[in-house]
C-alpha cells in the first residue's frame, strides 16, 4: 500500500489547462492527423512527407543534417528511411569519404510521389492559413523559440 498523498483532481484540471507540453502535443497530433488524412490517398503520412522533403536536395544527404532538420535521433531516422526504401522511394548510398556513413536520396519514384504530395500539402497549409489567419506568423516564431 502506498503512503503517497493523493493528488487533488483540481491539480489534474490545472495541469490539463496550463501544461505547455500537453497543449503542444495535442496540437501536433491534430495537425499530424489532418496531414495524414490528406496524404493517405498517396500512401504517405506527414512524417514520410517531411522526410522526403528533407531529402529533396541537389546532392545526397548525410544522416546528421537530415536528423537535425526533422528533430529526430538517428535510430528513428534510420527506421523511417527503411520504410521508404522498401517502397523504392528512397535509397541509401555509401559515403565516398567515410565508409561508416551513409547518404540518402530520393529515387525517381520518390521524386514523382513527392511532386504529387506537394499540392496536397499546399492545399492543407492554405486551409490552416485561412483558419488561423494572422496568428500563423507569431505561432511559428513561438515554436521556433521553443525549439
């Protein structure tokens, strides 16, 4: 039997209403669902779209910079890349200067699918811009400051 004092329900309500982390998580999940639903006809989710967009570069990308852009650890990035590799959308190559490292790039199929996904992303983002209006720029600034 525990000797811990029970936390009053009023504290639960206070945390629910004021916790920045909870509010950001809930907003992120809502946004993720919205983009996931929009991209579903292409067989993509918002994370895959973001990863593919991060690989849309003139040269193959090393893991570190891509992981940094996506705020992911390398293990999570590796797992996400493998899913896209199995679909033939991304390929990994040996790094010419470091055999321990790999470079990633979109395949032609990946580029074609990303080209189909971009107008969907633009449409959903336009809807959000319309719904949130002038609060979008300060929101982006605040989120960047937290990051």
